[in-house]
C-alpha cells in the first residue's frame, strides 16, 4: 500500500488541519515508514483463517449480560434540561 502526499493533504483537509508544506512532507514520510514497517507483520495462520473483518479480538466476559435500557421518556426525565422530548446540552462547537 502506497500513501501519497495528495492523500495526506486530503485527509488533513477533511480533519480541518492546517498543515504547512513541511508538515505535510514530514507526515508523508512518517506514514510511508509506518506502512513499510507494518507490511511485514502478519497473523499466525490459524488466527488469519478464523478472524472476520470487524470481529472483536476477545469474547465478551461471561459476567457481561445485556440489560434492557431506559425508554426515551425516562432518559429525558433524568436530564437537567430538556426541550420537546430531547435533551438540551451546552454548545461545544461552533459551526462555520
């Protein structure tokens, strides 16, 4: 897998990072080195054949059993501030 400078620039733009040309070049070198080093890593044969994409690395603990959750009305009733059936929270980000 080859990582290009264009991919680094595009990813930085999507993450809303303002990187200088020097920072992009440095990150590009770092990512290329990381990919090159990880290319030699592989799973043992038995793990590689049984692992499914997105599968958890470990089974859930035997004591963790699913429990029913609260209904929406119950959650909203517990909230410090609510409006029209929704929980009000403080603004944490400004929209551009």
